[in-house]
C-alpha cells in the first residue's frame, strides 16, 4: 500500500474531526450576549481538543515521514488510531455541555488514553514493518516516552477536575 | 479520466462517511455515567460500521492499484458504490438507536448487500475496461469469492439478530 | 494559481456536499419498517441530487482537464459554482421532507438553474483565460448546448411536478 | 515539514468549513414559500461568510506559494488561523438566525478580527522562517495593509448594524 494514500486519508479524517467538533457547539437560540455564557465551557473544551488533534496530526506526520513501506498491520493500527480520534467531537461536546463535570471528564480521559495507546501501537507496527535499522526505531527510546508522559498528564488532569467538581458539589 | 482523481475523490467520500457516522452518536444530555448506557448500542454499531468502511477502503485501494485506465462505466460504477457506502451513517445510527431491533438490522443488511453488489459491479467494470490480461482479471476467480462470502455472512448475521430479538420480545 | 489546487479544492467541496446530503435524511425514530415510509421521498430526492452532483463532478473534471492556467476570474467563477452546488443538501432535504410539493420543488429548480448558469459562466471564464485556440473553445459549440438543454429539462420537470401536485391537492 | 501537506490539510479544513456552514441553514419545516422568508437572513449571512472564506483561501494560497520551508512556528500559526476560520459556521448561523441583531453581529466581528490577526501572525511566522530575502518579506509592506484595512472595514460594518438595530428596536 502506498504511504501517500495512507497519509492523505489520515489527513482527511483529521481535518474533518477538527472541523465537525465545532458543529457540536450549538448555535445559541437567544440574540443576547447572555446566550454566549452557556457555550463558554463548550468553547474551552473545543479549544482543548483542537490543540490535542493538532499535536496528534503533527506527531503523526513526523512518524510517517520516516516510513517507506505500509503493510496490513500498519493500515489497521492507523485506522485504530483514527477511530479513537474520531470520538473527540462527541466526548468534547459532552464534557463542555456539562461544564467539565466529573463523569464526562473521565470519559474524555478514557478516549485520550486509548488514542495515546493506539498511537503507541501504530509506532510499534511501523517499527516492525521497517526493521530495526529504521530511523523511527533509533529515535524510539526518546519518542516512546511521549505517550507515557502524555497519558500520565492526562490522568492527572481529570483527577484534579474530579476533585474540584466534588468540592464544588454537583452541577445542574 | 485520471485514476488519481477517482482515487482521491473516493478517499474523500470514505473519510467523510467514516467521520460523520460519529455525528449520529448524539451527545448524551445528562452528566452521569448512566447517560452512557443509552449510547452503548450506538457505539457498538458505530464500531461495526467503522470496520466495514475500513475493509471497503482497503479493498477498493487494492482493486484500483491494478487499474491504469478509467472510463465512463468505471466512473459511474464507482459512484454507485459510494452511494451505498454513504448510507452507512444513517442506517448505522438507526440500528444502534433501536438497540439492534429486527427491522433496522434488516435494513442495515440490505444496504450492506447493495454495497457488496456495487463493489462486484465495479470490479467487472474495471476488468472490462482493462481487458482480459489485466492483473485484476487474473486475480478475479479468487477475489470474486469475497463479495459472495461477505454477503452470505451478512445475511447470516441479521438472521441471528432477528431470531434473538424475536426471542427477547419487542424493544421499546 | 495552480490548477491542481483548484481541482483538489473543488473535489473536496463536492465530496463533502455529496456526503452531507445524507445527514439531511434524518434517522427515523421508530424501530418498525413503517418508519421507513416517511423517508422514502427523502431517499428519492437524495438519489436525484446524488446523480446531479455526479454529473457536475464528471463535467467539471473534463472541463478543467483542458485548462492550463487559472486566473482570478476563473477562481471566483469556480467558487460561484461551488456556492450553488453547496445549497443542494438543504434544498434536497426540504423537497424530500415535503414529498415533492410545489414550492420546494420550484426552489430546487431555481438552485439547479443557477448552478447551470454558474457552470456556463465558469466555462466562458476558462475560455477567456486560455485564448481562442484552447481545446475548450473549439469544443464549446457542442459543450455549450449542455447547460441550455439541462436547464430546459429542469424547467420541464418541476412544471410536471407542480401540475401533478396541483391535481393531487395540497400535501400537509 | 512538507509545505504540500500543510497546504492540503488547510485546503481540507477550508473546504469543510465552507460546506458545513450550509448545515446551519436549517431546512424549513413548512412546504410553502413563506417558510423561505425565515431563512433569508440566514442565507445572506451564509453568502457573506462564503465570500470571506473564499478571500482567505485565495490569500492563503498566494502566501504559501512564496514559501519553501515550514517550521513548527508556521505549523502552529497556521493551525491558529484555521481555528478562527472553523468558528465561522457557528457565528454565521447565530447571526443569521437572529436577523443580524447587535450581539451576534458583534461576536461575528470579533471572530473576523481574530481571524485577521491570526493571518497577520502567520504571515510574520512565514517571513521569519524564510529570511528577509523571501518574496513575501519584500511584498509585505503592501500585503501588510490588507489585514488592517480588512479589520477597519469589519469594525465599521458591525457598528452600522448595531446602530440600525438600535433604531429598529429589539428583534423577536
């Protein structure tokens, strides 16, 4: 399989994910600026997810840059990553709509975790298909720390949110 | 017509189909984890359709790989396939929302059947345009079994679901 | 401006238009097959628009094939065409939802008319930018009949629909 | 990072933004032409945003045309621009739905302002990465006037709308 088509297809899915997230940000029905207050948390969760997708797109691009061959395992590992990233609009909207309440934030964290795991699996599938002399395998000891650190941070962040939410009492 | 533009256009449509399916997975309105229970069947139907579209994209890619010329018949046969695949988000959402009840599952099976048929027609249109010496024509006795087997499995699956649903009584 | 980017951008918009039309086909809320009866006209109007967009994409592709340079006028004439084509999902959904009633069918016809007009303007902008020796200018006496015939047919079709609707009485 | 992938990704996002704006133009629920009256302001706001996105795409294309290298700063400056442009469908729908009332028009102006600012930042990031001898740096004294003039006009337009709205009294 051509690496270029895999890149183009992944770019297409990520561009769509990035753009349809905004569709979850429902147009407020009042004409006053008060109507904006209701979508402020939705807006903040959208900014957060926009940055995450940007980071994934940037890293995905660099990882594929080192790749020359794409086999079936890489294809399915890539589709697996796209699956978890395609869930971002839904969980982003859910988290924002409920003002970063504990359960939606935890679900958001779960999706982030599986996306990081899928990225890590894709990285190993690529190394396996390229052989131990590939630039990615050599860079891997450094790169491999990225998902672990990312996941660690992710699990810290929801925890702090849950704590804050528990302190503040239930929303709505 | 250039084969590259046909490929790029098909990739675009499939990437959008894959991603907008998730829009059917409505954001739950409660903040509790109980709200997730309601979208579990929607989630499962989404995973199923995601895998199907992935399989179609992979096969479509390999089939076009053997192609050098694209005539009008191949263009329309390809658009016919994209038409049935573009119905996936709607029927996936309908099936999931009704917890795999018999009628939506049967309609899902009908769309799968026509997609498989359209794939088979596209394959023959390509063989016809390439001549009997094309790699696809030689590979065809093997490849030709794919849609038949796929359709056979598809018709088994809804049957089992209908049976299970009939045993379990009607879902609300 | 590069012709390739104009092609790729137009392909992207047309692929999205084609695919989001299906989002207008709302998932029925009942689980029974009766729920499908309500979306049959929506389905038929979707098939009709799918074929129209397919024809436009095919013709657009052939027209740009003869082009080498793209100036500002061609850019805006192309965007003007994309504008009218991007209205297809809305008017298709409106016409289908109201069972081909007279006013939505007339509005659908108006959008088709302006799309045909925009195509005709784009063709002249391309001929102007290529000079009188371009293949398109030579092919133009034949090609130029396409929009006229298309528009003629379009205006016949809504008329017949209006007639039929008037005979049948108003649809609620 | 390859300039071509940045171009293709930006084209993808802009094509989707352009097309999903129309999804905000809700299909009217009555069958009569009176139903169209309600979406006339939505239609006008859609035309306005369509032209704006077209202008941005055209300028973005010319700016990247002069670019040869893309570094991390350019990547993030470009994503920042795409972020503000991706807000167009929401604010366009809100402004149109409320018949160009003052608060939504002001919010629309704010988004336009930040998009112009992001464009200006992207331009400086590109000049910085290309060095002072780049064609863009030489063209910059002229080009640099574009965002200022654009923003000036933008702030004039909402002002006139607010005035008109205040004269006419509150809508709905």
